[in-house]
C-alpha cells in the first residue's frame, strides 16, 4: 500500500513531469465553467457584513460536526460562505484568477456545487456557484438528485440534514494545463485550503461543518452529472446547525 502511494508521488516529482500544454504554447482552458440555467442573485459581496468575531475564537472553536437539524441558513450567510471559500477578487485576462483562497499558479481549478436543503428564500435543489456574477445557477430539483447524492456520499445522512452541502469539483485540465502530473498534489492542496475556509466561516456564523473525503467517486460524479473525462469531485462538506439554540451572526 505504502509503495503504491510513494509510486504516485514519484510520478509527480519534477524530474518525472511531462512537457505541459502551456509550455507547448497551446491555448489555455477557460478559467470558469459555463453553466446554463436560471441564475439566482446572492446578496452582493460589497454588502456582506462580516461577523464580529476574532480569528482566535473561530480557530479554537472549530470542530467537525455530523448531526444537524432542519434549520434554514440565511441567504446572507450562504453568500458569505461562498465568498469566503471561492469568492473572486480579480481576473488577469484569460491567465489567472485571484480568490479568497490560495491556489497553485492561481489556476483555481474548482467549481462549487451545492445541494440546497434548507436556505431561506431559495428553493431546495442542486445548484452551482457562479463566482463571476456571485450567483447560483439552478441545475436540478431536490427530489430528483437527493437520493443519488446520498448514496454517492455512502449514506452519510448529514448531507441531507444540513442546511446546504458543498461539493468541490475539480476541472483537472485547468490545473494540468500548467502542472501536468504534479497537478495530483496541487488539486488536493487546493481543496484543503477551501475546506479550511469553510470551517472558519461556519464558526463565524455559529454554524458547523464536517469535511467529507469518504464517498463513492463514480456514483457521486454521476449524481452531479459531471463530465468524468475532465471533472471529478475531490471534497465535500455539509454546512448547518447542530441545535435550535444556535443563532447565525448574519
């Protein structure tokens, strides 16, 4: 087992890398996925009121939590969580994006999919986040996708009990265009940065989350209708409330 892991790491060492498409002068892939569907505007980034909490308090209170109650998250809180995890700061032509999390070479290969279960003023269902417009794109109805998503998550009920569940989907070529085999490392490092920001955001609004790495890749990819030639789920996390006594700060 250890040898297989070391072999995978060896194949991504600098002296084992293939020539990249960027080095070959091939045109770069799009920085964003184009989603078709009805868009739902989120509360604007410039009007987000940041919770009045200290960094020390959110780091020390951070815990993974697996049991949630069906309490709605506000649209303001969801807007805040999305901005913190994948919010767009600046686009450099067609070369790079700068966001609120670090990414290797500013490639930012992740798209955010959301299973909305209980969010104020938002129909339940599967959505994608459009960081360019800071909006949600409706993909499918809740009843049509929830069972398959649950199965893909190995029946971890928290993905349906929480207010919303995040699924971070990697556009592999967006990273591999520059970093070829090394991308295997960078994709997972990038996912960790995003997940940690969701943990801090959750604590800031008196909510909870729990990062999920245990899922059936093929089944979950299928449930999200991904193009598996280039896309795959890397990480997931529910966001919600552990008791009715919790009160979000937004």
